C-alpha cells in the first residue's frame, strides 16, 4: 500500500509509520520578496488596461478632430475654387458690358436715335439775347 513519499522498513512489519496528511492544494506563502512582487504586480495589470483604453479613446477623439479639420479645409478649398471661377466669369461679363456701354453712349448714336425716333434736330439759328 502506498504511504506517501517516505521510505519504510521492509524487515519490520509491525513498525508503524506516521504518514503526514496534508491537503493536496494548499497555499504555501512564498518568500518575502516574491510575495511582495506578486502583490505589487496584481493591481498593475488592470491599471495598464485602463491606461491603454484611455489612450485608445484619446487617440480616437484626436483622430476624429483631425478628420473633421481636414474635411472642413477641403470643403473650404472647393468653395474657394468655385468662387474663383465665378469671379472669372463675372469679370469677363463686366468687360463685355463696359464695351457695350461705351458703344451705346457714343454721341453719334445718341444723336441718330434722337433724330430718327424723336424727330429732334440740331438748332441751326440760335438767337442770342444780350442783356445790357
């Protein structure tokens, strides 16, 4: 019969051996440095996880802000391009209108319209009135 890890005498059958009975899984406290290290290391792991999650959240928020700023900048640049195109078109139209206005306001054209449409003529004998 198995009586533990102790050696027993084969020649004496009547010899009684005391077998120390211990529970199979007992906590044996380690030396002081190891116990201190274990106690110090156990709460550090959850702290590291908390710090990593906080860092991930901060990086996510910073990335979101970066994306928002970049998309806002791209939107402004696109609206600037559209505005520049509108300015170019309006400048071209303004030049055409200036040419048309200068052609329409010529003295010969005005006198031609006045004679044809309104029957106006230039005064040929102007009477002068002199006051003494």
